[in-house]
C-alpha cells in the first residue's frame, strides 16, 4: 500500500476508536513519526493529509527542515532531547513533546526567552517506572508541572507517555488509563501557565487502544511509512 493508502487507513482506524470512546474523531490529532524517512517521503505523507510531523533525532530534523520536508505541516520533537541540542530545537519546533526533566524544562525555557519566544511543551511521564526511559515518575508529576508553570519561557500544553511494551492489550490499556487519570487530575488543579489540552500517547501498535483510553494525540510511524530499516 502507498503512504496515502496507509494515512487513510490510520485515519479510518482513529475515527472508529474515537467513536468507540464517544468522542469526536476530529478531536484526535495524528502525528506522523517520520524518523528514518526521507524528505520526499515526508512530503508525500503531508500531501496525503498529514498535518503534524514528529522527529526523534535533532540531526534528522535539521537536515529535512533544510530540504523543506515539513512545508505545510507542524513540526514536533518527540524523541529524547539532549541538553546540548536544545538550542537547535527551541523555536524551530511547534511543540516539544519530550520534556522529561526539570533540567531540560529549564534549558528550554532559558533558550526560548533568549530568542524572545515561548516554547510549547508536553511533560513526558515515565508511567511504567522503567529505568531505560526518561520522563517524570507519576509521583513527581505535580512538582514537575509546578516547575514548568513557573518557567516563563515555556507553555505547558499537556502530557506525553510511552508505556511499557505489552503483548496483552488489557495491560496496555491499564497504563493508558493511568495516564489519562493523571491528565485529568492535573487539568483539574488549574495551574497558571498550564493548559491541559493534549494527551499524547499511542503508537502504531496500540494507538486505537490509547484513543479508547482518552488519548487525543497519537504518534504513528510504521503504520504510515512501513517498517524502518535499522
């Protein structure tokens, strides 16, 4: 199937999952995870209706941006952001989804202030408590949100998570449900400079489950572009 066919299939699946969840399909935003795809393939996805492109690696982001790959679409950074690469991403990306430490939030805020911008971010939550993953543990989330709220160079728009890989859909749904509870809880606390608009969770293998649990942004790569060649 072509990229255009895959985009249509993913959007159809998103609509079905949204209807199952009792929400408007138009409220679910699809991010094409464009890692290891050429500028040409990214442009093909945008032509097929993709409105947001998510990159995991700063070097790829810069190279493809220089080639005009993202014209007509938002740019999100969705991977682990190294401290020394913050300067390359702030102001270039519409949204940084992977703000996973207070140090990183502070660096993003400082860089944004230095260039006269306010950078939109999501706080990354390590919902499974995995040592191999970055992000705030659930019990540290209140402090993290308070820190972001007090950082003048950033605007917090929601949460992002990559739950542990689960063969059992019921187990995956458990982590998504726990994330959604955190999302609702933070939203109810009405922090200044915080707008809980985005719950970003769900990838190619589980995005329909994530939507049924409350996700309103999914990051899909393989289901759009095919399996990556590492």
